[in-house]
């Protein structure tokens, strides 16, 4: 989608005169390791991608917010008010949630025409929702001269998803989308928001994303159930050591305290989160030393824990991972994102990429009757204005 096409599309959809059209872009993200740790106060290691969500926006004199997208038929015309209501399960709830959060903070929203266009596979686990939230937040911040810090825009995006959309996500997705830097991943403590930009130097390897093409929606998945299970684990473990978040423990702590958890399912959920947090810490350390083989093994261990202890994979993700690991030159493969469908990410030797895509694609189709899509990941910058 070029800027010229986006501009023409907005002008054709909406006839109202208004201010000059402004353009913004916000990326998707892939998490390299550290899954389901973010809402448990743990470490994550995501990076922004080079594809994402474009937004063309202009102010108008009418007291309305018009939202449409090139990706779906549904569009909305919303009267400006002091509060806003969720519109079913429609995509407009993500940008509308940002408008709602800004309104709560006393921002006077003017009339707007907004046209979104995304090239993130929908419901793939690459954070199309956070991408829409942050492109909206960054655009309105700049357009209205609000002067809100980037960290606070990230928090507004998360609040929109938590309070308006109704998904109890952590802050990782919005942080990666808002704070990403080209050729770097973000080592983020989701409790304190302390972070480090770590250069990604893969030396003959590439990150390959494989989309199961089994859509999954966080709001109607078991995501919120997992959040509740982790909260139950915190309460049980607090009988032995007072904690407020699972990631306040390491595996040595867990091994000495796990007898306080009387439910085996809850115990497995806690074991995943705590072991995954330890894995993420080690993964960043070995990546800095250039030990890609160990990094790949930690990716494998992460997926196995997500499959066995956290139970958020399923046949589609497990098949992609299992078939990928059979290919010489694939040194690590795991699901990425919330699970229940979506994508895998694999660390693949450059000369093995074509073979992986061909053979894994064929095997996956024969086993699941679904056609996978593959992307060689390019790591890009966070949300930004596009200068024309």
C-alpha cells in the first residue's frame, strides 16, 4: 500500500473537506522468546517487524470520527462524546479504545477521518491489534500536539486492549510496536519497564516466521483463562513466600515452593512461566556471546514448555515446529505470540531457508489440510510518522 494509493482511497471514501492528510506507520512484532511472561511481570525479547499498519488521517469540522480500513468491509461513523461504547467484536474497537483512553485523560478529540491499511496477517499472533492501537496513539499525539511520552502512549495502547477490548494482555506487544529499533530486539522487564535494545547479529542465520493460517482471537480464546490461572498460582505460592507476580520467582524458588500448589494444572502453568522467564534471561546472555546453537535450543525448550505445561499450542503450531526441526540448518523453532493458532518463529541457516519453506509447507498441508505462509523476518523501527 503506497501513500499515494492510501491518500486517494481516503479522498474517495470521504467527501468532507478537512485539513491536510497525515500518514503514519506502526509495525507488527515477533517475540523471539519469553511467552506468557509479560502479564506475569517477567522478561520478554520481542522485535518490531518491517510490515505493519498504515494510517491516513485528517481533521474535519464535523463532530464525528469516521473509521474504515482496506482490509475489512466494516466501517464506523462515531459521534464524538465524553465516553465510547465497544462495537461488537469489530476491528474498530482497537483504535476506538485508544480514543476512549485519551478522552478519559481529558483530551478533546476533534472530528476525524481515519483510513487504516495493514499487511500483518490477521489474527496471526504478530500483534495486528497493538499495531493498530499504537499507530492511532502516535498519530493523535502528533496531530493534536499532546506531548505524551512514547512510554505513556504504549501504556495507553495496553489500557485500550485491557479496558475497552477486554483482553487481559501484558504490555509486551504495545512496547515492541512503540519502542522497536531496526536490527535490534528489546529485552524488556514487563514489571519495571526497564529495557535494553540488543543488536540482532545472526551471522549466517535468519528468522523465518511461519503462519499456520489458523486464525485465533485472543478475546474468545483461553488467554484470559491462563491469566486467571497464573493469579491463582500466585495466591497458592504466597503461602510459602509473599509474591505478587510469578516472575518474582526463579526455578530454584519454584522447586522449593511448588508443594503449596495443590492443583496439578495450576502447578504446570506456574512452572512454564517461571522456567520461561529463566530461559529468556539466559537466551539474551548467550545471544550476546554469539552462541546461536544454545539460543536455538532455548527456543525449542520454550515451545515444548508452552505445549506441555501451558497448553497453548495445538496441532497446527506443533506440526509446524516439529516439521521445521527436521530440516538440517534449523537450530530453533517455537510458537510466538499467545498461541491457539498464529505463527511460529524459527532460526534457520540461510542456505536452508528455501528447503525449509518447501518441505515444511508440503508436510504441513498434508497433515493439517492448511496452507502455511512463510516470511523471512526483517527487523524494523517502531511506530512513526511518514514524511511525504
